[in-house]
C-alpha cells in the first residue's frame, strides 16, 4: 500500500520518534502472523535536519496483565538526502501470552505494567536483521511467515539487550581513530561549526563535508567526546538560545522560532516543551 500524504499527527509513538512534521512518501504494512505486524515507511523531512539513526521501544499496557510493544527504527537513505527509512514492528498482546508471567517481570529495565519509552542505538547486527527483514522472499507463504517471525523476535531480543546493556561493546574499537590528534581536532571543529550555525541546523552529510571527515566516524567520534549525538547537541544549542531570546523584550514566539530555523511555531513549541517542560509563551517578557 502506497500513500503520498502530509501527516498531521497528534501525540503518537511515531510523532515522538520522528520529533517533527514529516511527509510519508511510501508506506507498506505486512501482517507476519496474528501477533506480529511490520510496517515500512519512506519519510521525507520538512526541515533540512534529519534525526540521528536510532531505534526506540514503546511498551503500552492495554489491560490487566496484557500489553503491546512497538519497535521503531530510523535509518538514513543515501538518496535523496532529506529522506529516511522507518521500520515499525508491533508485537500484539497475544505474542506475550506464550511466556510465563514471572519471566516477564524479572531482570527487566522497566515495568511491564507501566507505559515505557526507551531509546537504543542501531548496531551492525541490528542493521543486518532489518535488511534481512525487508528482503525476505521464501518459496511459500508459510516459510516466509516463519522466517519473518524469527527475524522479528531476534530484533526484539537485540533491542532488550541494548536497553539492559546500553553501551555497545563495539564502540571502543570503532573509535580507535580518536587516538590521533588530527581526528580529535576534526570533532572539535565540528562542534565549533555547530555552535556558529545553530540557527541553521546542518545534516550529518553537510557537517562531515565541512570538517572533511567520514560520516560514520563523525557520528561515533562526536558522541564519544561530547556524550551527545549531533542532533542532541544542536537541539540543546537552539533551546538554550531560545530561552535567552524569549526572556528579552520585543521577541514573540514566532520571532524566536524563525530566528532559530524551526519550520513552524508548533514544531518549536513541541521541541521547547520537551526540553524544558515549559511552553515558550511562559517565558515571554
């Protein structure tokens, strides 16, 4: 099923996952079995900035002893550069009925009777599983359903492992390049560039070209040295500047949103409240 619409969303898991107004360019829903569903989307962004690649787990209690889980993954597309692929897996309440209740409440990083939202990184193994999930073609429908079910369950296990053990053991070897002064200086230059252009957020690709560094190295190195993703760092800079401007006479909420490069007042207000817990208008002089 293909759609070509601009999505006007409220507060759904997909809203919180993407964090801004988007356009769904393509959409396909696949029923794996009675308790697992997979949805693929091609997303276009109304702003130049695309969020970092990441995954997120949402857990929703639906009744006493019953709950559903959604896994969402965002991955960048090579072309066009302002689009991304989103994969959503839904594990319906019946999926968890096959497991003894006591196994679901021991040694977990969250409670199964409370709404939960947990973010995690997409490691190389997860990326491979997602690629396999999308490209599965078996001889029969039943074999394909079995294969998709196995991949979906493997992705769920990997997500829970990432949440239980938040640090990817592959990150340290991947950041050995930071032993060189020249590479650390590129990260520092990227940080200075972001501080000078926070009102015009840069994509990973644009920033990597400015500092002459591989995109993957830039993302991993920036997180290793600052403790934040590039998107998180840019957003903090914008929100910090917004607090200053809103406290000065003569600035309206729309003025501040425009000055800081937000696509709309609603997007700015949502981002500001998420970061500060306040509405922008509450700080106006």
